[in-house]
C-alpha cells in the first residue's frame, strides 16, 4: 500500500538523536531551548514555547487568550483538536462556514456571527494554504477580538510573504508524525508578547515558574520555585526537540519537494472534468501539507484506489456534525455538502517518481 503520509528522515535525524542520549539529559533542556529559539527565528516572531502536541498548544494558547466563558468563532473543517481546545477552556465554539475552493474559514461569514460574547477567532490554514488573513485581522481589530492561528498544516507556509504563525495574536504548531515537520509528537506556540511567553512557559510545566533545566544550574536556592496558577504537564522534551532541529533546517527544502509533487498532480489532472484540484490563492505560498481533490463519486473512488494499493483519506468530517458538538450545531451549507466530495491523495516528500506516476495513472484511469 502507498501510504497517505510518511515522515522524511535520514542519517541526520538518527545522528542528532544520539546527543540527548549521550548527554544524559532527555527532559526539557538545552535541545528544547535551541529548537524554540531557531523556530522563533524561522517563523519571524519573538517567542516560541515548546509543548508536547499541537492539541496542548491550542489548549494553552486559548487559555492565555482568555477565551473562557465567551464564544470563539471557528471552522468545522479541521481535526477535532482545534475545537476541543475551545471546550477545554469552557468557551463556546461558533462554527462559521468555509470557502468552497480552499476549505478555509470564509472571512465573509465571520462578521454576522459576532455577538457581545465573542472574544476570539481561530483560523486553520487548511492543507497548508493560508486563510485570508488581512480580512480576518481587520474584522478582529474592528471588534477587538483575538486571532489564534492553527498552523498544524502550514509549517513553513506563508501569507503575503510572512510565515503563518506570525500574523495573529498567537499561533499553534503540531509536530505529530504526519506533519511537514515531524517529531513523532510535539508542538509549538509562537507569540510576540513577552508576558504571554512567560505565562505559557509556566503553564506547560504545571504552573511552576522555573523549569528543571534552569533549576539544575547549581546556583544557591536553585531548587526553589513558586507556583502561581494550576498548569499542565505539556512541555516538549529534548528527544523530539533534537529531531525537530534537523527537520527545521530541512523544512523549506522538504516543502519545495511537496510543491513539485503537487505541480505534477495538478498538471496531470488539469483536463479531468470530474475532479476539482486544490487552489493556491495569490496571497499564499502553501506548505502543501496535503493534496485534497473533490470528486462527485468520492466513495467509489476511495474503494477503487484501495484496490490499486493506494491509501486515501477524508480530511475532515465537519466537526459540527459530531455528536459532542450537537449543542453548537448551526447549518453550514458548504461544509455539509463539500465533505462528501473531498478525498486526500498521498503527499509526502519521499514519494518516488514511479509511485507518483502510478498514483497519477490510477487517478486518470478512474472511470467513475
Ligand atoms: C488542524 C490541526 N490542528 C491541530 C492538530 C493537533 O495536533 P497534535 O496531533 O500534535 O495534537 C492537528 C493534527 O493532528 C491538526 O491537523
């Protein structure tokens, strides 16, 4: 079976992993700090705080954005983590419909949903293609709302020349095994505000104001710490951070390879009148996390591809249709019709040319 996603590792990652093991420090330590600093530099932001998943990043980011008790405008076409984080924070998800072409939250659908209780908008740069951020930031400024970027798909992507993760008030990344920058598990929160950075560092470590690495420096009273508020066990450690440093150094190259593969797919599928290709708007340079096409006979196509030994997926079932989100249901005509047509094809940097050609040939020969 050709998988849908696969991380791209070589000897460099294996070599890098030796360092934390050789040093004997595999917890939150120097590799995490170095990864945070290099990641912040890469994104073009002042602070990056390493956490153990994208879900934890969203949980903590929304906490410091003070969404509790209010309403957060969000997208239904995302992994459930985005919306679970709203519920973790005792806030109400208010679902806005998506753009039919990008599957990103439709900026024009946001304003009518704003009430006196709205305090934030969460945007997901779906598939790596940035949302219409100028429009969204203007609405947020008009109503004094916070903007949280979910960059789980868009690591390395950009909007009008700025990396995603540097545009909203705060942003969240995932380094889960299938992501463009893959550490097995891991995540990052990026923010410009120094006070929020400080609070996030404590929150990811049970609320403790000094991490174990700083306590190990041997100064007088270095063992002492205070706890200002109840935090979580959500910090990154030096094993995924060592992997992340290598992946970060390669990321633009890896994403360019994804761009090449998407170019081959787009060219080969251009004349198929039964298949709609993904759209890269002129304001975004996608990170190309996934390749999602729209096909009327989607379910038949999935079975056909499986018979050919090619994995496919559906990203995502609209979250507002899950039973847990029933209390927050509102009719979203585009999301509710489009999910029945979407199908994800394999996209990862180590796909070989013969695999790409085989996938293309199989798609083109689908008779419907
Ligand atoms: C859009 C989106 N948000 C959040 C997450 C959560 O990230 P993690 O799996 O690292 O918790 C994911 C992926 O898993 C995702 O695709």
